[in-house]
């Protein structure tokens, strides 16, 4: 094996590990963002329909809001 081939093999191993760590880190931010967004939607729905909403209606409204974006 040439030294350059050894270098490329080592580099690909390092980059693979780095990409796995990056995906783990980024997925936590995406999950947090989604939770915050849904919480915000829930607050908006409850504010607009406070007097006329039941748990079933709230769940339906939240499903519509989340899937509509």
C-alpha cells in the first residue's frame, strides 16, 4: 500500500466518526425545535379558542396545525 492510500483510509475512518457525531448533535437541535414549535402552536390555539375548546378539539386542531406546515 502506498502512504497516500493509508492516509486516505485513515481519513475516511475519521470523517465517518465525525459525521456520526455531527448527526447526533444536529438531531437534538431539530427535536428541540419541533417541540418548541408545537408548544407555540398549542398556545396559539388555546388562546384563540379558550372558551369553546375541549381536549378532543384541541388535539384535532393541533394535528391540523402541525401537519399543515
